[in-house]
C-alpha cells in the first residue's frame, strides 16, 4: 500500500481506551521500577543496560510485546509500542539492548526469517535471555551504508565472514549480532547484500570498545574468518538491503517516541528550575520564550511517531515518514539542550548527579550529536524526504 493512498484525515490519533489503559499500566510499572537508586546508577541515560531491569520488563511480557502471541509477544500494535517507548522515556527507564534485541534481531526474524529461526530465537528474546545487536556501519561505509565491504563467502555448509564494523552499540553484550554482509560483490551496490545471525561468541569475532564524547559506549567489531552456519542466513540471499528498509522504518519511529518521552521529562524539570529563577527576579519571564517554543514542538513530536506507527500497522510506512520522526526528535534534543544551557549558563554545563537537573542537561548536549548521527545522519534523512517524500531528483 502506498502512503499516498491514505488521506491524512483518516488517521485517528486519539488512543483507544485499551491503549490508554496500557499507557497507565506502563506508567505505573515505570514509577515503581525506575527508582532514584536506579537513576543514580544510570545517570538517567535511557540507553543504559541494566540486566535486572531488562528481566523485569521481560517478566511483564513487554519484550517483544508487539510480536504475535505464538512467538512470546502479546500481539500489541505498533501504536501501542510507541506508547510503551514514550512512557519508558518519560521515566528515564534504561532500555539499552531493547531495540537491538526486539526490533533489529527479533523484528527482522519475524518479518523475513524462517519458521525454525523464529522458534529458536524469539522465545529467548522475549524471556530476556538473549540479547541482540545490529552491525551495519563500517570505516568506509557510514552515511553511504550500502557501500559495505564486509564479505561472506560460502564454504560448504558455512559462510566465512571477513571484515570490520564500527560504531556498533551493544556488541559487547550481544548473544547474537545481526550482521550485514556482501555475499555477491558483482551484483551491484544495493544487491548482493545479505543478513547473517552471527553468534556473539563465535571464534574469530572480536569486540573492541569505543568510548564516545556522548558518554555512550559503541564498538569496533572485527570478523576474522568467522564461520557462520548457512542456516543463520536471514531472509533471501542477496536481498538484505530491501529487507532492512522494513526494519529501519519502525526503529526510527519507535526510538523517536522514547527520546521524545525523555525530553518531556527534562523539559518539565528544567521549566521548574527556570520558573523559580523568574519568580526570584533573577531574570525576566521573556527569556522563557524559546523554552516554550520547545514545549510546542514537544507536544507535536509524539504525533509524528503515532502517525508512523499507524502507517506501519496499515502496511503503509515508508522511509520518508520514518525520516520525519528521526529528524524531529534529534534536532529537538539539540534545541532543548541549547535553550537550557542558554538559560542556566555555567550551572548547566556541570556534569554528574550532584549538578543541577542531575547533570542531564549537560549530558543531553553531548548526546545530541549522537542522536543526529546515529541511525542515519540527518542529511541522509533530508535526502529521503526530498527524493521519496517530495519526488525531487537525486541531483
């Protein structure tokens, strides 16, 4: 189905009573599970991975909640997933490895995996017993992701993988790394790409940390003649790039909901601090204009995620629709951080839990560049909007 066939006015963004009940269920869980001690441990980073929290989410049946029940899920819609991410974001819940496990690995297996792969992987992911990671970017293939060189050559009943991936989140924890490889170097740039489910402990696989200015760890992953059984090929050989377009769209819309939820939390806390300064006469109320502009954008941002998820459950999500979500949330993160630092001055630049707002404003300013770059740079997203959304020529 083409997005253009669905009039915008047909989308009802008012959540059903069942969806609102699910929101309240998630909110109540987060209020109890995301304790002050947990926030101090993670410094409020929504990307942090805390094993016991991950298991607690699994115990509620919320890891892979959008999957069919026979695969360990609850049959939730993508729109309910957006609600889940938004509420977890507002609570600053540490959902590290959730997206890598349920969207990239699990979601990809559901979308184009075989029945035996579903049986092997999905129940363990849903139980919180298997963590996943996604390896695409390479030193020579960043924004131009289809230029990958990591190769997989068939050798009997194995693929032999050689190459290097970079900026890979969660690889140090992963039991399974969904790896994008080139299986046919003669097929053309966007063809001959395949997906392999590589065990995280495979011989010849090594993971080296990269500690970023954002305060988030990513990794270099080296594949030195890693042998992967042929039954670990995911989807159709040579059709990996097309397969990934489905995964990219949902990941960008859901991650946007999580980040926007966390930005709402920061906005409310920042507003409380700044309003106290205004009431104390330390600076005029007119200085809050830019902050209120951020509030207006924050009110609109969740609707973009809802729209993308509604399109997905109607079989109509396209990459340009998902690009809008990614662009909005990442640039809003930078805007809120910049406005907040302008208001708080030097106090906002102090890091650590003892600082104003627990140092979250300073952390957001550093992480904003990560949000702009990760998952496809914003320039790439604008290109998608221009070409696929507006139908403009490539040059």
